[in-house]
């Protein structure tokens, strides 16, 4: 389903790191979490092996939800959400399993454990990584829901303090929630992001919390930091201590199809 203007080199690293004009100001970089390419993440985008991975998930990896307590409970708890959303589903390419994966993710039952594993377990992807089915189904759902790589302007608030530099390339390295809304203030105002994402997908019709207008960004999307703004701007994020302005510059998938080919 990945098509359109998405160019992928043999290394699956699209390095369109053009230098865009920036309107930025110097922001004191106190100790914080450095924004980076998160090279240790589980960033498989399944390009060229989508159907094979779906079969592997059905035949092998669905056993995860039988042996993993948190995943098993989250999967079972998402049944009501899945039934409701599947009846309302207008995108026939989305299977019931895709929708159940979205319900699991947006319910937050395994959100922290899952995303910590996605962000850090790249070296364990072919061995002890425990979320293959959820990772694949979420990735596949995102690609189906944004099959034309439609670009969106979204926003993300956090309670963490991040550091970075203008014209730096970065990835979030995990499944990252953003929103069309700027005022979800309960998510924080330490570091905020104004994001142009071209790989993210709108989950509103399938989320446990549709009012959040969530656009989910996959781990493999790459961004250029085009500006860093202090408190007072941009509009809607003016209470944030710092705002990183990000522009999508393609994708980088170090682990593309790795478990299918092993």
C-alpha cells in the first residue's frame, strides 16, 4: 500500500535533507532527552513483504496474545470497541484485526510497555521482541489509512523536555500520537511539536478516544527540525516552553522485512 511519491533507496533511507528557511530563535537547552534518529528502534515498514508478514502474524505471532498477560488482556478488552468500530468501518481494506489493534493501542492498556519495546528492542527484533502482531497490524493499518501519503499538519504535547537543533534529522522511533488539535493540554507543555507528517494516519473513526482527533505517526518516518520556537508562539501552542517544528523528509526502515526473511 505504500505508493505515490514515496521514494525508497535500497537502504530504505530517503535522505531529502534540504535546508529549508527557518524562523527560529535560540532556546536554552537544559538537560533533556536528545531528539535523534533512534537507530535502535523496531522500525520495520514491511515494504515488499506485507502479505507474507500477514500470514506470519496469523500463523505464528498471534500466539503472543496467548502467552503474554498484558497483551492477552488488552486484546480481549478491546473486543467491544472492535465490534462497534468494525460495524461503522467504511474502509474495506481494514480487517477486523487491524481495527482491534487500533483499539488496543488507543485504549492505553499496553501503550507504555509496547512503545518502550518498539523504541529500544531493534536488536532483539528477530528473537525476543514480544509485540510482532501488534506492531505489524498497526503499521499496516496506518499504511492503509494513508495509502496516498497525504501530508497533514498535526501537533503533539509532552511533559518531557527534549533537546535538538535546527536542520537536524530525527525520528520518533515509536508509534507516536499527534492531533489536529493544539489544545490537548493534559498531555503537557514542556516540549511540544508542530508536525508535517506524510506517513501518519488519522485514527479518529477507530480510536477509543475519537475526540482527540489522533494522527498516528509510524516509527520509520523521518523529519527535519526546521525551527525551534520559545514560549508565546506558534498560535495554539503558546503555553509550551519550547516548540519543535518538524517537516517530513521521507522514511528510514533499518529492519524492513527482517523477520519475514529469517
